[in-house]
């Protein structure tokens, strides 16, 4: 096995990875987390209510102020657009449901990737 290749078979402890996330997210109460000037509330496995609401729509990822891009229609990857680019006080639902949970095994990165849709 080359130095830059992972040894096979790889084993992933999903429980430990999620527990580590929960420790970090619990300390920050799920957010908001700032990424590139935008603020998000994140919940990896259990969708949460829209920030500031008592009932209604749930999501794994809420973006505050409704804009993921400063120019044009926001692109959140894989050709998915996230709605109107104009700033809004209404949080934007970026991930209604889990599409896949996948292992990541790269020489410089190991863990899990959760893909969302909706």
C-alpha cells in the first residue's frame, strides 16, 4: 500500500463521528454557524424547525436571510439553486431530507459525507 493510499478495509465509526458533531453543535446550540459571510443552522440527522418558528417546516440546513450568493441565483452545488438571491428575513430551507450518507476515504481526509436534497 502506498503512503498516500488508505489501508483496506476501512472501518467507519458513524456513532463516534456523529457524537463528535453533537458535542460541537450542542455547544453552539445548532448555530448559527458562519460560512463565507452567510449564517446557517445545521442539524445533521434530525431536521429542525425554522429558526424563530414554533411549528411548521423542518430542515437539516437553514440559511439565515435567504441568500447564498451575492450575485444572481444562488448555487448550492450539483446545479441546485437555492431560490431568490435577494436578502430576506425569512430563513431559507436548503435541505429537507437526507439523500445519502457516504464514507469518505481520501489520503488527507476521512469521515462521512451527508448529502441532502429538497
